[in-house]
């Protein structure tokens, strides 16, 4: 068991301060280095020790908010849909602002936060051909390769957005 993946971490800073976070992470660091020489997972190793010692700090978010593209079991553990909109479908300047409810309308199994946790990210982002790019991702559950391809498509679309969108 390697612990939790820190891909998505939501922290209530006020509660962490009251909890004595500064002392807790230092204590966790001391315990970690009693048994280890290197932080293999960087700060994630320390977070895992703190959470292991204080499990009430941990709140599991739905898997759609932490889709990890390195895990070969991701499509089985968290089957998702991922609707794709191309840059031509985005209009950041002239469309009226939607309400938060409209902007974040819940669709079961829709990817909310997707990230790579492996070393192969650049290989997918540099791909010039996209496998199964005809999938709309609205109803179909995506495979591992399809999720990585969709990630590359979204990344390239994001890079193409005009700065006026921000």
C-alpha cells in the first residue's frame, strides 16, 4: 500500500492551523526519516504519514475529481465520461456568464479533474495523431488510451485559448 495520491488536495487552512499542522508535519518528517533516506513521493510521503497518524483529516472526494491517467486500472476503478469541446466551441468573451449551478451541473461519472501521475505525460502531449478522437465522450465510458488521448486534446485546446479568456 503506497498511501494516498496527492493529485488533488483540498485543505481547510484554518482547521489545519488549529490542529497544529506545523508541528504535525515536522513530527511526520522525523518519523519518515527514521526509516527512509529519500522522499520518493516528495511531500506526498509526509502527507500520507500525517493522515495515517490522524485519519480524521482525510476526506475522500468522488473519483471523478481525481482521475489519474497513469493508473492502468483507472477506467475500471472510476469509469468516466469526458465530453469534448473544441476551441471553436469556446467563446469566453461574448457568451453571457452562466450561474455556478449551470457551469458545474452534475453529470454522473463526468470527469472533473484529470491529471497524469506518471512519466509518460510528454509522450501523449506531443502526439500528432489522436486515437479515437471521434468519440464525443458524453455517453461512452473511455478506456485508458482514450482518456490519455482526450487529455492531450484538451491540453492543446487550452493552449490555443486566447488570453482574453482569463
